[in-house]
C-alpha cells in the first residue's frame, strides 16, 4: 500500500481502530440481531406469526396477525395431509392397487401445490409462516397415522374424513379473511375449498366400492 493510501485509510479509521464503513456495518448488524431476537421470541412463543414487513394496503397489524396465524395452522394441516396421502400411496395394496396408488399420487401433488401458495400469501401480507417440521407438528390439527399396516378401505375413508375436516378449516379461514376484507386470501381459499371437495368426492366414491 502506498504512503498516500495508508494516510487516507488511517483518516477513515475511528477510535476503535476500525474503518468507519466496517464500524457502521457492525452497528447495523447488532441492531439487526437485536430485532431478530425480539421477533424470534414472539415466534417461539407460538402465538405470533407477524413478520417485520409493514402490512400491505388496508390490512392493519391485527388483521395481518390473525390471518397469518390462521394460514400457519392451515399450512401445518396441509403438510400433514400431504404426507399422510403419500404414506398411503406408498403403502397401498390389494385388488385396486394401481387405481388407488395413482389416485393418491395425483391428490398428493395437488395438496403439495397448495403449500407454497399458503406460505407466500402469509409473507405477502407481512406475516411469517412455518420454519420447520417441528413447527408443523406443533400447529397441525389433522392427526398423523403411524400404523404399520392399514387396510385400503380404511386409508381411503381416513383421507376422506381428513379432507372434509380440511374443508371446514378452510371455511373458518375464509371467514377470518372476510372480516378483514382480505379478498385475495379469500379468493385463494375458495379455490382450495373446491379442490378439497373434489378430493373428498373421489375418495368417498372409491370407498363406496367396499
Ligand atoms: Fe410415487
């Protein structure tokens, strides 16, 4: 380094011996760390799903919190249903193996597509969403099925009940969105209700065979 650039660099350094740009970065990082710690505390308490983004348009913070809390529960249920549908797709057996195996794969794909839209909807309005598998198990309302062996008709009947239950949760979510005039979330939920009712219809018709 030339003598001129050494002199310039020492003029830019403050009393910590750090260049000012680095000192500014370090202060900014510690402010960001404090802010993140406060936010994580709220998230870990399990009650708040509000993010650090300002609420959009005419949604107030209360609306953002209520809707994103609800979307988080919904997302946990949808992940639980996705895995259960895949579980039964993998463990299907019997005379109708091929039909049921394919039906459940198709349904699982449709359910999985919902997950990204639910999570991103929460982020769009300024809320937070799930971070991990442990959060899914904490927030899910639909029950897992860890049985080693399940009869095909029980698999279909169980999924049929779960999809009906999911429709009920979606209707409750729709009501919350309506209360806060969140028409975009409500509109997405309407499509998910239609898809969920279609899955229920197919499953209930398949169960009728037995
Ligand atoms: Fe598969």
